[in-house]
C-alpha cells in the first residue's frame, strides 16, 4: 500500500494573478499610509487648535447666555420691578418714562460723562441702558428704571463676565498677534474636521471589531468619533461664518469683494464722506455688537442746520418717534450726536432685529428738524453682505429663534467635549517613559494622489495663513526634523 504524498507541487505561476496580488497589496499600503498620515495631521494640528477652540467655545457659550447670566450677577442694576398699574386690559403694557426724561436723569447723575447711546429694554423687567464715555476715555454703562426714571447705577462693561467673554472671543486684547493666532487655529481646525471625518469613516470597521471584542481603550475613541460626527458640521459652519471677523482673511476678502463692486458689509448710500466717522465708531468698542454686522462700517451722514424751524431742535424722543413711525424693530439702540449743537451729527436709530437679520434697519434722524436724513437696511445690502449677515446671525445663535440658540449652545458643548476627549485619548496611549511624543507615523501620499494634492493646494490658496503655515511645517520637517536624530525620535519621523 502506497502512502500518498503530503506535499503538492506549486501551481504554475499566473502573471495576471501576481499583478492583481501586487496591485491589491499596493492599494492596502497606500490606504494605510493615507490613514496614518491623516491621523498624524489630525494629531499635530490639535496642539494649536484645541486650546483656541476651547477658549472660543467657552467664551461663545458665555456670550450666548449673557441675557440670562448678567442679571443674575447684577440684579440690582439689570432687573426692575414692573408696577402693577403698568398692565392694561388685554395684557398690554403702558409706557413708562420717556427716553428723553431718562437721558436727563443720566446726564444729571453723571455730569462729567458724555452719553453716546441708549438701548431700549428687551423685556418689561429690563432697565434702559445708556452708554457713557468718561473724561479719561473709559466706557461706562448706566442703567435706568424705565418705569420710574431712577438711575440704578453704573458699571464698567469691560469688567462683566460677558464683557470679558466678548473680548477674549475676538482677542482684541492680544492685538494683531492674537487675531493671527485665532485665524491660524481656525484654518487648521478646518483641516482637523476634514481629517476627523476621514478617520471616522475609514476606521469604522476596525473600531466595530474592537468594540465587539470588548477592548475598553476603544470606547473613548468611539465616543469621540460619534460626537465629532455631529460636531464637525457645526464646527465647520462656525469657523467659516466666523472668518469675516478675522483681520487677515476677512480684510483680504473685503478688499477683493470691494474691487469687484460688492462688499462683506453695507454701503450706506445716504452717508457722506466727510466727516469720516462710522456707525460702529459712534459707540464704545464694547457696544459695537449693538450695530448690525453689515452696517458696522457705514459712514454717518450729517444733519442740515437749516432744517430747524425757528428755535425748534429735535431730541432723543423725536428720534425714537420717527424711527417707530418708520417701522423699525424694537428694541432700538440710538447713537447720539455730540452734545455740541454746532456739530451737524445725527441720531442714528439702529433696529438691530436680534432674531432676524433680514429685518435689520437703521434710520438717521436730523438733529435739528427731526426729519429722516437717510435710512438703510438689509434690502439695501450687497448680495455678499446679505449672506454674511445671515451667517453671523446663525453663528450668534439668534437667526432662527430658540432652534439656533440651543443649536449653537449644543455645538459649543460638543466642541468642549471634543477638546477634552482628544487629549485624553493621547494621554492614555502615549508611550510612557519613551523619549517620543507618540505621534502616528505616516506621510501624505501627495505625489501619488493628484486629487489630494489639488485639495491641499486649493485649501492653502483659499486660506492663505494655512498655506503659509503648511509650507513652514513642511520645510521644518525636511530641513530640521529629519536631519536631527533627537528631534526625529521625539516627533516620530524617520531620520535621514
């Protein structure tokens, strides 16, 4: 009896099969390399992006809840009692003291200050707010009970919680450097969001297998990815809608738009070129948000001294009445002209239309005769300014009422979660005791992926600060990190 051979001869090699095998292996290597390269970019971008996003999301959350937060912190100034007799049949409210009377009370209480604006109460139990400029140039907010005319007191708006949040959110305290850091982080945050989506989609099967196997370390990564799946869309919108505020990208796009006959902001055709004061410059810097975004750069027209009849001179009450007749949305903010009657300034009544940018409108009222000098609103904005204005309204959580408000709040919270869980994942997987940071290894296959290369170049052109910073990073990688073994080891790159 013969024993069959346990070995079988090798089949005849098939060139077509070998080519397919090599092609499959090359595809797997390429896919794996792109995945780890995207992970590496995502990882290193977080060092710049996470601190800035954490700052912006926290300050943005505070700013969203400013109308609820500040009255709790300053109830003696920001809450008033509505008298019982103020309620009329049908639930309507009777009017309290006139704006002019309240202005006189503020002027008497602060004789050395200049009143620059008045903002009507938002609710019946809110005070009227008057913005003052003191002799030393500092800003002050005075609060008046609209029902009694009593001056409740004043505070420095820059020292409130929401005041600090507004300033930190826009980083004016850091000047141009701070603004550049914010813009640079915003650009790389876009990269983080895009690479995050790629990592989530590309690694979903591996995560599912790891979760099925009960690997505890994958749970946090899975939760990070699930939150990021939703937060990424909101983050991209918040970043793009916030870019018009930036000093470099926003200014350059405005220049480009202006050269093409458009604008990010309004072009008030009723304004004059001299004097060159602008609407947002008529208020202290803390209160520029009282001016609709698109109207911020409009020039302020002048009053006509010859329009006064006899000795009649218009006043704050006149301006409020005229704006009300023009159909502006309450509550108004009124930027006041100089106390000097020789100054041909105007009363600029700003209908901010908090919950509807499409209703934004400003009426300039002659300080002598009380007639409308010019009016300008959303319907007069250039098309680009309309788009930006609606984007800013959504960015601030006010365009769609409670939907956008709570949506913006949820996005802020989700971004905070991402900023905490991301570093926590690295901390858990970092190489303990090793002289390296524990970054994923991988290089973007730009040479073999034309579409990827085009996408990176396009992003660098659209976001110049990102493009410049990317060139710097690539040069450092090639000329420094890969030539110094200690740095190569620390940053997990291959030394030459």
